[in-house]
């Protein structure tokens, strides 16, 4: 009756995983992607950004090395062009791997924009129509750009990877993980970096201690944060971009980047015409099994705005395919999902913030440790490390772990296994420390932090 058993719109991590697993379980599968295979993470997100994070950190490494006896006859030189070319080569390689993965899985790939004509018919932008019994939407998210005068002169997290030259002065608007990560990247590469944010702390939604610590660390490395500040207009001039702020002040930059959030990428797909239910923010509403309000249409990943992380999209896509084509009954879990922010220094976190933990778990004990990493005793760097464990008193279970400092994401990945599986503080305490490491502090913290009577 149909050309395909499954048609996937969007070839990011979640869509590709769903397509591959469905095909391996006997379904005839096709997938459509209007840009490049790999989606936001591979093409214009996690991977190229992390490569740029590595590049940015070398400046601090060279400086730290002097404390260990290294000297340089001439200052190290950085080439923006060489970095971008090397990054592009790696992204091209990954893009080819995605094509290879789909081909090896017998998934037919269409390099076209696909929209829904009806619940079973897909219209490609070359005029062809194909039909499918089941349709999976995995189109991810897109940068949000505000409607202000001169917004056409600003860039988003899409364009930042393709700048022809490094800006000497850059303003980054926003204070989420994308904003603070690119602030660290450009600062590490030698640009003058400022952040403009309409609130009074970075990283809304994260643990307050992490927010405070990151604010201090970014200030100490020379990143200026303009708190309680919004951009009201941007004007192009011969020697840069003139930004006007809500307090009437102005400043000039070579680039202005907006990282003020992302929106579900659903525009023009034909979903509303079919009666697919949407959330208040434009995301596709789904149940625990990624089903939409239309029986044969499903959705996974950022387009559903559940937990907007690549590994979560992969898990959702994998579960969908196994449920639909292998007869399993899997509901992807969205609790205790670890996350990282590749800021300067980086952050790793799993579980609720201290504030939300008190709200949801009642009485808790909080253990903290703050110290100067061993490496910096000789490097001379003032960078510090902060770690926190949150324990539910009635069960002794560790319900959250937070860290900011060198290697935090790598360390939290292991701690997340313990938190996800309900280990207690006593079990943490019984674990022998690996010395000397920063990670050992997670099994050495013995005394809870004092709590005032008002819970602060």
C-alpha cells in the first residue's frame, strides 16, 4: 500500500538511529535531510564546537607550561583559517560516515526538504511524492533570533562556525550553555569577548553554586559580562557594528552573536494542517513512546523539547524503532540525565539543583569541596575547582552531583552511573579514592554544609 514502512524527516542523530534500527528489524525505510546528514550535533553543534574548545584551550596550556619549566623562543601563533579548514575536513568526514551508515543499513536517503502533504504522503522539494505507513519527525531545533533593528547584521550559532576571519571584538547575547561556551572559545583564541544578558546570573536553570562559580571564573579570565542588559539595536558602520543597549549606552564590535535559545524546527512541515498537537512553545507534543496526536506520526529529539541533548535524541529514536519494529515496550527515561557545559572552566552535572532538590525531596544534606587543582600549584593559574553532592536524608541516596573545574564532564560521566542507579552516600564513602586526582573528592566529602533555618 505504501512506498515505505517508515519515512524519517530529519537526519540528525535521533533520526538516523531510528532509521537504522528500524531497517535492521525488517522495515523498508527512507530518510530525508535538506542540508547535510548528521544534524545539529555533528554539522553545527557539539562536534565542531568541541573541536574549537580544544583549540581555544591551548593558549592556557602554553601559559601553564612555563610553570613546569617549559620556555618558548617565540610566542605560539594561531591561525583561524587553519582551524576552520581542519574543522571542516573533520565534519566532511563525519558527514560521509553518516551516509555510509544509512547505505549499509539499506536506508534510502533523500537529500531534499520533505514536508507532509497528508498523514501518509511526503512531498519532496523536487516535486516527487512518496508514501509511508509511519512517519517520524526528527527535525531538531533552530536558533532563535529576536526582532530588533539591525538583527540582520548579527549571527547565530549556525554561522559562527563559518566566519571567514576571527573577530577581534565579539559580543555574545545570552547566558545559556551555547553563549558561555563560545565566550570561552573566542576568549581562549585571543578575541575581546563581552556577554550581554538580561538577568543577573549566567546559566539559568543550573545549580546556584555552579552559576556563581562560573561567573567568577569568566570574570577572572577577562570575559566581561554585562548583566541586566539587553541589546535594542545594531547598526552597521565602516569599522564594525554599533550596538545600543537598553540603558542608552553604546559599544562597537566586529561581530554580534545571539545565543538566546533555540526553537523547535517545525515551520512549514505541514504538521498543524494535519492536526498534530503542539506545545505552547511550538514543540511537538508526544507521549512517553514518542507518539503524536496523529496515530501514525511520531517525533523524537529536540523538536519535542523534552531533554534537548544528542544522546537523549539517540535513545528516543532507538526506543521508537524497537517498539515499532521489534515488538518491544520501551519508554526512554528522562530522569538523571547528565550534562556538560564546555565553558572556561567546564561544568559537569547530573540530577537536580540544590534548590529543586529541597523542593522535591524535602530534607537533604549538601556536601561541597572547593580547592585549587594540583596542576595549578605550579602553573600559577588562579582557576579553582568546585564539587557538590546532594543526598536525600531519608534514604541516604545521592540524588545529584555537580562540578565545575578541569575535566568536569569526563568525571561526571562516571558519577552519573552511580546517581542514576541510586547509590547511597555510604556507598560513595566506602569507595577508595584515586590519589592524586580531583575526582577523588567525590568519595572524600564527609561533613555536610551547614544549612540556615530559612533553608538558604
